[in-house]
C-alpha cells in the first residue's frame, strides 16, 4: 500500500509566481498557439493557389472580428516567442544565468514583444 | 527502460546522438525562423490591403516563393520538434505518446506538402 501521509514535493500552486516561471509557461503556450497559426497560414497559402473566390473566403474569415482577434494574438505570440527565443539562444551560449540577468532579460523580452506587436499593427 | 539498457544505449551513442540532434535541429530552425519569420511579416506590411491580385503577384515571384517555402519548412520542422517535447513531458503512457508524436509528424508533413504544392501552382501560374 502507498502511504498517503508521506510528504510530497511542493507543487506549482505553492509558489508565488516569479516572472521567469511565467515566461517559461508563456513560451510553450505561444508555441502551441503558433502551431495552430501554421494551419491557418497553410489554408491562406492554399487559398491563394485556388483562385480569387477561395482567397476571398479566407480573407473574409481573417477580416472578421474573430479573425482579427486571432491575428492580434498570433502576432503577439510570434513576437513573444521570437524575443524569448533569442533569450534562450543567449542562454545556450552559457551566459546570462544570474538571478539579476535572468529577470532583466525577462522584462526586456516582454517589453520588446509588446512594442513589436503595437508597431506591427501600426504599420500594417 | 532499465538502467543497464540506458547505459548500453548511451555508451553506443544512440541516445546522445538522437538527443543532441534534436537540440541542434531546434536551434537551427529557430535561427532560420528568426530570419524568414521577420521577412514574412515585413512582406505582409508591404502588401497593404492584402488584395488578391497583389498577393498573387507577390507570391508568384520566384524569390518570394522560395523564401515562403523555406519559411514553411523551418516552421513545420520547429513546430514538430516543439510539440513533440511538450507531448513527451505531459503524456506519460508510452503507447499514447508514440501515437500522438507520429500523428504530429504526419500532420506537419501534410501541411508542408500542401504549402509546397500550392506554391508550385502559384509559381507556374495555375492559380487564377
């Protein structure tokens, strides 16, 4: 029998969420969101090849309120995953692991992804 | 997997080779996406209203077509690797995990094939 009263290792819900943890979760979440975006991207490219009436159909969807909301989300997901991805690539060189550095790069990644998203929609 | 078989695999370099291959592929496709993804968004900015003829004209330029294909290839590969890692982390039943990973791979392969065929059709002027 398993002894149920044995102490468990602390679960996620115990901790006060540090910024680094939030970013780690967001990196995966935005990655999954972008994978779904890849499906829409494929449909969009496919619709170009199938002629103007198919293209209008995919355009109508992307131009709708839901489509626009999704595009906003995807653009933010893209920029976030990009900025945080650069952070990961920097870590891969073995640098930037001090507590200070890790938090500083976290806030930098967030600020840049927000700025990029707003700039992108301002231009487009 | 027993410890002995793990050590066996490790000493033969099979496991290490697979793991480090995955690691490198993820990084290389990440850097490719950094370039192609940025290129794609900048291109979208230049195609302002996304009207059909403008988009068709843009996508039928050989260089753009080539870039779109490289973008899709690296995106599909990177997405497969990422979703595989997440599957390995959260799906604990070996059978279920195996099936899910093979589905992810096949699904991405189909998406990239659809994009490849579509780009070819656009390039050859079959789209109207």
